[in-house]
C-alpha cells in the first residue's frame, strides 16, 4: 500500500499518510519498534507488527484495497450486524464507510492514555445510511498501541436517536498463523456454541482445546474475557482480553470455501485464523442517550507462557 508525504497529527504521536487510493491511514508506533496502521476506510486496523517488525495480522494476497468493498484481512469492524440478513451489507456498513479523526473525543480511563500512541476516530450515519438503518448514532473508536506493542481497540456507540435501537458487533480479527493445523485455542472449553455450518444449531464444545482439521464457523456464547491462541510452530501465543463482548467468533474457511472467494488465495486458509471478540447471540439494545462500550486488547507472548498463567483473576483486564 503506497504512502505519500507524512502529515503529523499534533494531538497524539501518530503519523497520517495516504494509501494508494488516497484514503488517510494512521500509523501508530511504539518506541521499541512495534507498530500498527489504521485506515480511515472502515476504521480498520490493517497492520499490527511486533518490535521485530513481524506482521501479526493476516491480509490476503488477493485482498481488494478499493472502496466500496471492505478489505479481506486485518481487523474489520462489524456493525450494526454480523453476518448477512435483511437489507444491510454483509457484516454491516461501518467497515465500508470513511471515518473521520475525532477532534473532540470523550474522556476515557486514565490507563487509556498513559504511555500509548493512539488515534480517535468517529463515524456518524449519512443520509444514505439512514435509509437502510434508520437510527442516529455516534460511533467513537480509539485504537492504541502501548510501549510493549499491545494493541487495544475501544468502541463507544451512543444512541442519539429518539427511539431505541439494537445491533450486533464484532472485531473480526484475522490472526497470522504459521499453519492452521498447528494452532489451538484455549479458553473456550465446555462452552456452548452456535454452528453456522449447521443452521446455527447449538452444541457444546467437547474438546479440552479447539484445534483445526476442517472448516469452522462458530459463535461461542457467554465466553470468558480471556482467550489464548497458541501457535506451536512460531512458539508464540496471542492473548485476547475483552470487555463488553460476551461472544467469540472462530472462523477458518478451509480449502473448498477459500477457492470460492475471489479476494482470498486458495491455500491461504493455512496461514490465518479469525478469533473475534463479539456481541452476536443477544443483540445490544440502547435507549435514547445510552452508550455501549466494547474493548479488545491483543498481545503476544512466548508460547512457553501457556494458558495456566493466563488467569484473568491475576490481572485486571485493562
């Protein structure tokens, strides 16, 4: 993705450039070398690198970087729906809109500022959006990167309409993995899940960890706020901490579906895994003036630091 001359945003230690479509993109950097890039198209995180410069998010080699279609990869934001129903676009319209930099963000927790490079973005519905989804809202998104390279996304959705509205939501996170058959997820054991390959029928997870040998498309409900994705070959573990997001989507298209997607390589399913913090099973309903907050924190640790150490009681979420 090409870049033009940099323009520095004075409010925060970030760099604003343009991609090859002329759309603004924000670069966040930590002093130790980690980085993240956020596109104003969709408010989408399109890159997250550790301090060695290794890309941690998957983006398809066949991804289409051109509006009005959202890019296949990174972390698309799915709002006001996840999935495909009614007249709304697949995964909602937020991921296909141009966001603006929020010049007047509301105050957040002190920990959301300290030692972090961050950007605040804002999405409001256009007149065209209101024809398809007739609800007025303000969606504020903060993306931040800590000195240690921890990526945090905070979404605040406020109802500024005169009537209640309901929505579903997901951070559709595409992790880059070495080999899907060498990956396992811990933290979802014994949970119920809705299986999208079986008309959303409800099952209970039987394994002591989730491993992959075929297509998976599930919504794990009432999940813990701490999930680990272990990549044995790369000897690293993605740690997912979340708040306000009761569900977890797990998705890998496997071979047949990969070949059917024009913006996805035939064999790329081996190098990616989606594990999303989400609110899907039960819609979130906001009365006029009410606000919802959903937080996602992503970090990477060596796999020797396995899930026994990931006791959520030992560490506050944020």
